[in-house]
C-alpha cells in the first residue's frame, strides 16, 4: 500500500525489451536507501517489485505486458523522470490516501491554468471510471494523491486538480505539457461500495 505522497523524482536509466515484458532500470537514491530485493516501489503510481539493487541508487523492476499496455510505463524512455514512493510502513502517517498502486486507467492532460500560487490542471478521465470520481474526493494521478476540485462532461469526462508549488516542483505532473498521458487510480473505497451494493441488489 502507498499514500500518494511522492518521495522523489527518479530517472529511467535503462530499458530492456523482453518478449512479453520490459525491465526498467531507475535511479532513485531516496527510495533505494533502505530497499531490498522484493520490496515494492511505486513508479508513476504503478506498484513494481525490486528485482535488483545496483550502484548509484539504481534498481531494476520487471513490467509485464498488461501493465505496459494499461499504464504510461509503456512509453517510458531512458532519461524520463518518474514519481517514486516506497510502500507505506505500518507505523507511518497516512498523509495522502489509500493507494494500491493498481492503475485503473489512463487520461490525458487537457489544459493548465496557472495563477500566482497554484495551478489548475484539467485531466481527461475514461468514462469507465468517471463514476468513481467525485468533487472533493481523492484521486491518484501518476502516483500523486490529489483532491478533485471540479468535474465536467463536455466535450468528454474530465476532472480538475489544483497543484500547490511543492507539487509543481517535485512531481512529473508539475511539468507535464498538455497531451501528456497520465496514470489514474480512483479511490478503492468507492469501488468496494459499488460492488457491495451491486451484490445486495442481485
């Protein structure tokens, strides 16, 4: 489990294409400081398993074809920056919200509206998961725990989040141009509630 509080901006330093997967090498000295083989690290909100720890704060992780297809990890090239977070410890503060590291879908940055102290980012959301997104609720964008500040359906489903200066400076979303593909994970509690209500009505 993660909290959606990005610990550092990492960098992809290697990408090996396999038959039905890819092996990524990522530099992240903060998240690897106490990491070991088999530990979980969220990369742009995708829970990956550490395969090997290398020198200079680098680690490798295998990404299967389904994950490459369902997230923006399939488009990662060497030199790309990524959001990194270690799995939450049992005794840690839940500063964001409960994040599983399981991407529900991808969207695209539709617009950015800057102001003096924050920036509003509008993101397209697939219709298949739009029903789980509520105003003032939580959503994870590329592994970042954010609060939904507005919703709309024209010309397609979208939501907005407001980025404070820290988020703009320390995450990939702070620098993502219009058109950027982003990973989305909705609040898991909403999915459980829907499932329970569906089963009850059957």
